[in-house]
C-alpha cells in the first residue's frame, strides 16, 4: 500500500535468504561505468511515463481530482495559448520525476558503486546527482521518512540494500514539482527502485524497475520499466561535462 511496506517486504525476502547482502569492494557487482538509457528518442522503446503515446484520459485515470485539474489546465495551455510552463525554459530545478523523462537525461549516465554509497550522475538541461545510502535507515519523526533535516529535497533522499546482485532502493523526502509534458507530483511522493543486471549474453547493462507512490497525487501506485546499456568503464570516453542552464526568455 505504500513505499515503506514495499521496501520492508523486499528486505524481508532478502533476510529469509540470509541477507541483505553486505558487499565489500571486492564482492560488489562490477557496475561502475558509463551507460546510455536504451532507446533514446527511438519510439520502439517508449514507456508510458514519456507521455508521448498515451491519451490524456489514460493519464488522468491515475490522478486524484486536484491533480487531474492541474494536468488538464497545463494541457490546455500547451495546445491553445502556447504558454507551456516547462521548468527548463526558466532554468527552474528539474525535480525528481524529470529523471525518468525521455528528454531530460539523453547524455550518458555515470554510475559509481561503493559498499556504502551508490551514485548516479546524469543530465541534459540540468544535472542529476543521486545518492543511494546502502545500509542506512530513515528517520520517521517528520512529515515523511528522511535522512537529513525535515525539509523536502529536489531529488529526495534514498536508502538501499543489496539482495545478492540486485540493488533495492527507497527514496523519500521529495519536493513536489512538475515535469514538462506530464503530471505533477506532491511532497508525499516516494519511490521504490530495483536495479538488476541485464545479462542475457554477458553483462550488457541494468534493468531498472520503478514503483511510484504518491497518496496525494496518485489514486494507486504506478510502475515503470527502463534499461541502461553499459557503454564503457571510466578509463574510456570523455569526462562528464557539468550542465549550466542558460536563461533565454
């Protein structure tokens, strides 16, 4: 029913098998390196969150009444007044959910894996620096589970554990915001992510399953799948170029 129950259920499964797995630097899955998100702008790899092949009523069916109203208002101004309110147009922060959008992270992704911290770095119009704290627990005395102060963060705060070679994460304490071309989310948004190796013919990359929980904006949890193709380790290719949004309006 919520992200905490989901995370605890997955952790209980790992515990029943003798886990969660406590990796050392020597036993960690060899995932560090550069990735591209499979598909890019290729319509053959669309997913529903890109909101390019969906009908608006389908997306509205996921939302509570207030957030249905907001989405319809936004769609009206996209189509009728040419007043689309896109965060990147104003150099506003991207927000957590923008990370899953097709246009926001088209450049390569950098993943660094250590026993206590897993880090993603990516970006196109802005930068995403995402930290998953392995083995830590949330503080529950605020508005939502959190690691730091009781203040929402643009990309939230995340804890994680390993179940053998699967990384299970839980993100909370997220700042509610809007994603261009899609629905808004609230400060109640929490996210479960499951990263597993995509290795039909040797390690090719990562399978990324995400379940979004937001009791204020969503009538039920929703799920999304995407793949990251491994392209190189850090001994090859150009280094990450930090993005600065240039205000043009």
